[in-house]
């Protein structure tokens, strides 16, 4: 079926059910960022492959709402589909709800699949639409009726995250969760997010691309723990260990029955943004519901000393792989055919040679020349550019290691850079340096710091349309909250010691090139004065910046000193992991700037 065929078939099903409109979100029952193949309905239906974007279909209109990261990509992928691109003004905002409120009429019926819609989103729909007389039916998976070759749910086996890397045992983590449950006066903690579950049970899986998680639910009560999972996924040894830790294993679908049995005067903590409407409704009506960030999310956001030590080891191995890759690229550009796809393959091969490598942490973004201006560009055989000894290459990549998750972006020049390219690169670098050097009081939130990274660009009338930083997991999701550094005041969780996030300002000139630089940074203690505690960042990522793109006259002494200190640290840390030729290359790239 073509997209037009699917659109016609969906409208036929909508007419059968009496729907004036139907919404297809990029979602699964666990509200994951990276969605298992079984639930990629929006992608299957529309052909749009971006991670963010919601399709709304009426009998006279079909639109995809997405943000600036995907405008160029969406325009290309939606061509000839009869689905229009609707450009979001605010990233991640459900602006299509306002559109529905304005375009549907009293008495119209909206259809959604409550098994994948978050409870918080259903509440937003109700708040906006019900007062206008627009009804909502949450019980229909219409794309599922049409999707004949839909992939089945994964039965991949889970595996242990070894104790020497996981740090705390399952029992210790459960004790920490129950301590917080007691402080919050809750009887049960419902866990729906896959990274929370993987962390709590010291297990990992391969059900979701890039994220080492597995499909399951969990419920932690005062005196019992339940793991809801297809038991074919559990090796006998792991099943036995879980049972020894007094964890009751039930079938994946048994979650609704268990939630329905909760007692009177009991309280369950859950996150409405991470809990589907279907699961929410299954909770016994006599059980009080408390909406909040899950306890595992808050605990695992702050890495302990052992985890930080392990992550630094992973960063060193990742940096060594990057040295080998960029040296190879520099030596072979113009001598053999190299494309945006083959550089991804080469870098993945070099990372895979490093101990503890378990896969990439997201789809590599390799944007050469104009493709670099597409913030979340993904090369295909049809679109991939062949690299030449000229122009800019933006490479955003990362890996999963048993002792850490990495995410790094570097922009390099494959020839002689222009003055404009150097100016914009240096502005982006200055923003990264400014945020890296920030010192801030306890209680500071991500949106308080976002402007620091943007200020050098703002001074020249430039900006970028994405956030400056996201939280990063520990051999878990590369995008992991609750913290983030964005202009959005909703990023209101305080930055705490042990948190890791990205620092990635950028500049994009549509149709020409893109520049983004990204390091991962760790929150740590700085000082304590009569004004309270102050925190600072430690840079964890280890790879040099492109010196031939830096305009030294735009740097102050402090900025130049930061670069020199950083490059010295990069060389000293990576050198033991490299051979003579790689070391010589790295030495050249990290020599001090005068």
C-alpha cells in the first residue's frame, strides 16, 4: 500500500466507527523515545521516519506536526503522500490539539488508541476538546487493522548487567526505592518506562534499537515486587536469580489484573506522562493515584562515584575509536569513495573493536555540506552524499558500552574553510566553552543555563532551534531525564551532582552546512559559601576540536586557555590507548593555541 492508499483505507475505517478525526502519535505503551518495531504505526502509515511527529487525519485533511529538527526531512519524506507538514512553533508541544479544537465541531468524535496515548496527553485532549462538545473514543487502533505485515513483539532474551558495572545489587536498589516510597507516603510505585525497569533489575535487553532495554512492566509495593514480562524472554538462570531476590514474575499482560486488585486507602505513585491511558484506567478505583516523577528516574539520574569512574573509562575507549576514525578519514578523503553511509559503517566498526561495546546509542547523524543543516538527518542510499576534500562534515554519534553511554558531535572541514564557516564555528565553540565553565547555585534548573550557550550566537543575530542539552543514562537511554538544558521553562528539574547531560550548541545554514559541537558534562560540587552550595561542570567527552575552523582572534585569553587545557587532557588520557601513528596524529590536533 502507498501512503495515499493507507490514508484512503484509514478514512474508510474512520467512517465505519463514526470518527471525524483520528490521531496517530509516535508512541508505544511505555512512552519510549525509540519505539519497538511492533508499535511504529506513525512511521508505517506516513513514511516519516523522524522520532518526533504526530499525524492527524480528518476526512478532508491529513497533517504531520513536527519541530524544526525535522522540517527538511519531513518535506522530503511526505512528498506525494497527501499528508501536509505542519511546522511546530514550540518543540514537543501538542499544538495539533488546538488545531482540532478549532477545526472539529460540536458533536464530532475523535478516535485514539488509549493503549499508546499517555494519560497526561489524554487529559490535555479532554481539557481542550470536551468543553467544545467534541467527544473522544480511546479504544481503537485503526492503523493496526490495516497493517498486514506488522512485526510481532520481540522475544529477545534479556541479560544481566554485571555487578561490577551495575554497582548496586537489585536488592539494594529496591531498598532505595522503598525508602523514597516511605518518605513520599506511597504504597506502590508503578514503573512503565523501560529504562527505569532495566536499571532497577540490573538487566538489559535488545527489544529497542539503540537503547539496551526490554519490554516489561514493574510494580514495587511495600513488601513485594512484580516484574511483568513475556517469560520466554527470561533465561532460566536470570529467572532463578530474580526469584531468589523475591521478585514475582508474571506475564506481561497481567499488569492490568494486578493493578485492578490494589486495595482501599492505598496510594500508587506513577508518572502520567509515562503511563498509557489504558494502564491508568486499569488501576483499582479505590486506590489513590499520585502523579510524579518515578523514584528510579530520580535515583539513576545522579550517577554515583563508581558509575562516574566507569563512564570515564568508556569515554577514553570511545575517544580512541574516534581518533582512529578521523585519522582514517583525513588520510583517505578524495582517494576512495566515502559516503555519509560508509563513514557511519567505518566508525561503528572501530567502536566495535573497543572492549565492552554493545552497539550504537542512536542512529548516527552524518551530514555533509547541506545535509549538515538538517538537525536530525539520517542518510539513505538514495540521499547519501559522497564526501570530497571540501566543505563541512557534521558527525553526531554515540555508543553503548557496558560501563557507559556516549554521545559526541564534531564538525570538521574536509578542505579549506571559508571565513564565514570559521566565524560560525567559533561562535558555536564559544557557546560550548561558556556553558562548560558555568558555576551555578544549588537549585539551578536547565532553562536557567540555556542562554549561556546561546549568548555568543545571539550577539551576532544567530540562534539554533533545538535544546542545548539532554540528560544521558548509564548504559541506558542516550536521552534520559528528568533534567535538560533548553529554553523551555518546563525543563524545571534542578541540576544535581552526578547528573550527566550534553552540551551541544549549533548553527545551521539551510542548503549550505551545519555546525554542532557536543560534549557530555557532569555536575559536581564547586564550593560552599554564605550564599549556599555552588556547582560546576566537568567535561567527560574526550576528542579535540577542529583547530583550522577556529578563528583565534575571536577568542579571549580565558577561552583559549580552556581549549588548551581541554586538549592537553584529551591527549594525556587517550594516548595510552593509541599506537604510535595515532598518537602522532592526536599530538598535532591537540597542540596549544598561542
